[in-house]
C-alpha cells in the first residue's frame, strides 16, 4: 500500500534576471517523511521552499502540495502548512506569548487548543513568555519560531535552514525536536547547508546551482557512486595535502577533519603506491585505508563531475 | 624556540550588570598560529572578540594584541589586525577593483601601495578578467576569497575570522582553508571561529568557551585525548552539553 504523496514538483523552473535559480527540479515527498534539501547558500533551497509555500510563483512546472496548487489554491494551502523562514521573522517588540497568540489567532485557533502539539518545545521558553521576542537568545528565538509555525496544526512543516549559524549542540537538540514531531506523523521538508544533517532525514536531495545532483535515502546516495574513497593520515596535514595532490593519478584530495580523503583516477589504484610516493617526499608515518564515503564526500564528487 | 606570544589575555572579564558574558579568561596565541575560538551560541565568543579587537572596553583583566594594550591602544590595534566576518563586508554595488582600492584607502595605504596591491591581489586571486565586475554578481566563494584578501591588504600581523565559511559549499570551504594555511605559513596569526567541527581539526590549537569561561584549551589531539573522544564533535558535545572541563 503506497502512502500518499505530500509534495510533488515536476520540471520546476524559476529565473531571476536571467539566472536560473531552479533549473528543472523534480521533487516528490511522501507523507510522513523528513525530507532534506542539502546544499550551500545560493543553491536554490530557499527559492524552492518559497514556491512550495505559495510565496513565489514558478516560471513553469507542475507543483502540488497536499493536492493543492500553490498558485491557484494559495489561500487553502496556507492554512494547512507551517513555514519557518531562515531569518527570524517574528515580531521583536511583542512578547513571546503575544507572538504565539497572534499566530494562533491569525489561523483562528488558540494556544490552548493546540498546546499539546508544541508543549515539548514551548515549555522550554515558557518561563520567559513575558519577554520581548527581540531580547531572546538565538536558541530561544528558534524555539519560538518553531512553536509559531506549528500552532495551527499544519500537515506539512517547511523549515528553511533552521540550523544555520547554530552551534553543534543546539543543532543536535533542534534535530531531536524535529525527529519527535516527525514520529508523531508530521511531514517535514527542511533545508540545510550542513551535510552531516543528511543522516537525520528519511530521504534527501543534494542541491547545487538550481539542480538536484542526487536524490535518495542517505544510504542510497552514499552507495550510488563507483568511486572508491581512501583516508590518508599523517603529520603536517597541509603539506601532506599538497604533496598528495601531485601524485600522478590523484583525482581529488581534500582535508576531512583529522585526515585527508582521497580518490584516484584509476580503478586498479594501489594504496601502497601512493604510500611509497609520500614516503619518498619525506612523509614518514602515513596510513592509507579504504573508507565508506559520507554525504559530504559524495557531494564534492558530484560537484566536480557536474 | 619559545616565541613571544602575539596575543596575551589575562583574567579578562566583561560584565553586563550581574551577568558575566566573559568570565575570567586567559590564554596566549603565538605568531603564525591558527587559533580556533569555539563555543556554543551565547557562550561569550563574540563579546571576547569585540574586546580583543578594541571595540569594547573590558570590565577587568588585561590583554595585549601585537604588543598593544586593549584599553589604551585601541586605534593601534585596529591598524595591526584584519577582520573578516561571515557577512563578508564588501560593498556589493562596487566592482572588485573599487573594493580593493577602497579598503586599501581605509587601511591607510598610500596611492602607490594601493596600486601595487590591487594588481597583486587580482593576479593572486586570478580575478584580473573580472576586475570591473560588481560584487553582487560574484559567486559566494569568490566574495569570500576577496573579502579575506581585502582584510589582509595592510599585511596585518593577526587576522580575526568570524565564521568565515558559514553556508559555503564543501569544496569552496576547503579552498578557503588553504588560503588560511598559506597565510599562516607566511607568519600571519589566524584567530578563527567556526561551527564546523571538522574545521576545528585544522587549527593548531583550540579554545572552547562555555558560559563565558574557557572549558578546554589545547591542540585537537590534546582535547580529544583529554575528553576521551574520537573527534572534535564529541569533544564539543561533552564540553557544551555535559559541562565537562579540562584544564
């Protein structure tokens, strides 16, 4: 039994001043998914989300969100979706509680009626409910924005880069909140520039320059390429990086935390050959081993190939 | 070998009323070092940086930047440092060449130096062909490299980079770190903040702030060993979430 489709877009195109912000995007999000749009600034994530939320009109392409057309059925659609934009968009000079009340009343509901939906999140900022929203810390603003986006019981939640500029611990906590909302049945479409957050999504698309480079579960994307990846460990990382780049069959080599990640042009690559080469260049203790790539490795390979 | 530190910080405090945003921090940074200044949002990093670059007066404590006192010599400090933030701070409706000239002027370079520097930078960045392009038409990675070069135009001894790689694609992010390495190899001291924990590994030493205090300070390996962690992500979580401290 197939689950219903929550969002679909076919050959979606949107240009700004001759630049294609979205270039033939095809997207399908199933009910109950956490779907991630993963890509850097300027890739088209915000444009796509704004079109799906009826805030921008596409140049061409077919879009359906909850069976509605965001252009023709704008009003009906807006009642059913929650949207948390990338920038804090609440009223700075209203208090926490006033902001939430305003959103509830705009959607003809009340905090009381849907409190259970936001309880876990809102409880954390409730002690500050008389404080002006502008005076909240970054993390608290985020929780308030999420509460406001949820108070009318949306069927889909759109989040545009909710974790950008947020420290790793707060990011983790935010994803725990999203996971919980999702387990309670909420469909979520979320964008992020942080590749490591892909692992939290049921399916993802890697987006770059207005196009999807890959779509699938994180595991599918990791296993989709034919490239083999190796990690290289040794002292003097920057010099090691430059030396490795000069190896005759080097395809790519990038710093990855405490090691380097390497791919070779040849299928029959022998790590020991590279090891010898590096030894000759004066790098003594070098460890080279085959690794499973991460989403970021795949993103970089796809970027280079594209 | 013991070089003289280029940044010395002793018992530095910034209080807002009863709240201590920066609560008695001390550390040294050495010439040519890449020093990672990490911490959770609201931990006090920005407040500390604002004092170090001479924008905010501390409540108490001492610090020197390139030999200058952060109470008395704030103008001299501003001339000895470069600063680049996430927002890149370039003028988007000026061209590449105009931005270089403008910042050269702001940093007090004479005409001849500005001219020489402009050509040098355009060559280095391989942007000669695009010298008359407006900033707002440039890809993000270019803006970032240009912002970095412009912040270095007066050849400062130390450069402060405030989340320089936020939102940038993974290849550009790594290319940017190569610029950082190259500058450090030339002897420039790098003071950098980031939320990417893999980038923490690229620093020579790291300080991690929690609630206004430094909870961990050392090389990436020292911190990983000290907090019994396999990577910096784990170190960060132990420090920021579980309140562990290593001194």
